[in-house]
C-alpha cells in the first residue's frame, strides 16, 4: 500500500507508516484542535508540481484567513503557492448553486489542476445546503466517485463529535477517521489524537498526546509495549550503589538492567541515594541520566557541589522538566532519546509522584512505566526511581501508585523516634533473584553523602 507522510515520525508510526494514498481522510474535532494545521501539514509535505494540492474553503472561514495563519508555520512554503499548492473557495459556488454547484466547481478543478491532494474545510458546513438527508447522501456518493476516479488523496475537515460516527454518512464513506480532542483533568488540559478508523491497515489504538507548535502537530504515540519474548543478554557483574554498606544490604549491589524503587518521606534522602548511584557509575565509566522535576540544572549543581560532585564534568546528564505542563508521553520519548544519545547505563527518575500527577489516569501511568522499564532493561540500563511516601513515622504502606511490583529492589526510608530523638532508618524490603539482609539500619547524611550506621538494637525503644 502506498503511503503519504506527515513529516513527523510519531504520527506516521501510529498510522502504520503513514496515511494510505488516494483515500478519503476525515479529520474531526472541536474548533482550535488543529484540524486545519494538520491538513496543511500533509498538503505541503506531499504536493508537487506534477501532483499539486488544492485547499478549498467553504462557508466557515475565508481562504485568505486560512492562508494568513498558515504562513506562521515552518512547513509553509511561499514558493509552493501557485505552483504545487493552490488555495480556492467553494463558498460562492455553494451559496449560489447549492451542492450541485460544489460538484461543478470540483469537476473544473480536477480537470484544470489534476491535483493529487484535495482539502475541503469545513466539509460539515456543506450539510446545511442539502434539502434533506437523501440529498446529502447523493452528494457524498457523487463526490467520492469523482475523487476516487481522479486518484486524489482527500481530507475532509469538520467539527464533528465522535458520537456522530454511528449516524453521519461521512463516517461510512471515509477510509480514515482521525479525531482531535482536548481532555481536561483538574486544571490540566491534554491534547489527544485518536485514529477511529483506518481501512486496510493496522494502527496504534488508543489516545495519543500531541502538541501544536510552529512545526505543526507533533504527536507522541503512547508508550504501551506488548510483552517482548525475544531473548537478550544482561551483564553478570553486580553494580555498586556508591554506598558500600547499602550494597552489602542489597546482597552485594544491583544487577545490571535492574529496577530499584526508593520510597520514603520528605527529606529522608531519596534523591541523595539516586545521586550516589549516578555519580559512582559515572566515575566508573557508566554515564547516567537524572530525570528531575523539582530542581533545575542550576539548583542541582548547587546540591551536588555540597557533596563534592560536579554535574558539569561527570558523565551525569540532567533532563529537567517542569511538572506544571508535563506531557508524560512527550517526556518518556525525551528520556529514551537522551539515554540513546549519551549511551547511558544508569537512569534515575526523581520522582514518580510528579509523573503520576501528570498522567491522565492511573492505567496510563502504569502501562507507560512498565513499557519504559522493559525498554531500559533490554538495553542493560539500570533504573532507580524515587517515590515520596505518605507516612512520616512508622510507614504503613509503600506507595499508593501500585508500581512496586515491577521493581527488582525496594528500599524503604523512614524516620524513627528513638526516645526523644528522630533518626533516619533504611530497610531493604525486596531484592529479586538475590538474597538480602532485611534489617533496619540507621543512616546519616554527611558532607561525603550517605553513611550507614549500625542496625538498631533489639531492645531499642521506638515511640
């Protein structure tokens, strides 16, 4: 099957390689969702002088306004106007002669321009000029026949709702249906794209986040991998956490490609354990990536300098993102790209709570974390994640996000009241495929980092 590309790898990937050529593509969504931008994106990407593209406005917006806003996009090529891309108006024809006038106008354009691509915006507006439902269905049949005979790839744009798919005949005629929408969760708004129909081809199901910028629609296919049963090789040499006493508690360190969860209350030392892990690895030829959400690079440089580490000359790369306007699907591809580019062997995510709150729902969060951990594990990249627990003293639950089951190692930090003092304590709850020492150890945060103390006495009194 011949395909046409959008110019964006993410969108082409979720469409199974691109849109099928010579088909009818229905793009639906509310005003402002990016329907016009997406259609123009395809037009400028694929139209040539031999197979030009024609953009037809109806009675929604004048084509000069569409043209003016299109000029702000990087894909807009001024030299293409009049040679490979043409803008025209159906509004006058439909107002004067109704739907037969639209067919006459399109017949003229097909004969004169011989286009390979035709956009009609807004297609839904043409419904108002049909005398009844049967009249509109006849128009659809005649129009689809003309476009099919001309072997043109067509985009019909309209402010349809997904609920109209069962009744509107346009949905039955279309070969491809792409829905653009905005989902609101609390004060967050997430733009999502979903393929509702793609005749004769596979595609990635579900909702996929996208952003609109000067390059057009940038789509981030949701990371939701199936189980990969292919065999792969992992290293058989354990890795140090950078804290010798913790290595001993874990059973002589981490396995390469393993997943470690550090859970504990605020200020307990979760981030510091992650930094030990990264900087010790970098010092031994294993680059690392710190994915941070609460500190920027300047703040992290000040924190690490206090412990004798230098983020500017260490092999530790910072991927800092704000949790305020975070698209988790965009972030996970940024992280994977950073791992690939730096050949990272260790990754620290600080923290899971920021990712969870940015995710549309718990299921999306869990499937993304499963897929990410599998991809990193197959590359032999060791992942350490931090999570802030709810309880400050006497921790009663590990986390409320249901992610600990994917971790190979689980380390719990907590505060203990010993007589009149508050002390930091560490407990290794789990080490998969390894023995460990399940004993509560006191630890201290000193200028050189984390130092583990002795285990608490059997007769120690806790308040």
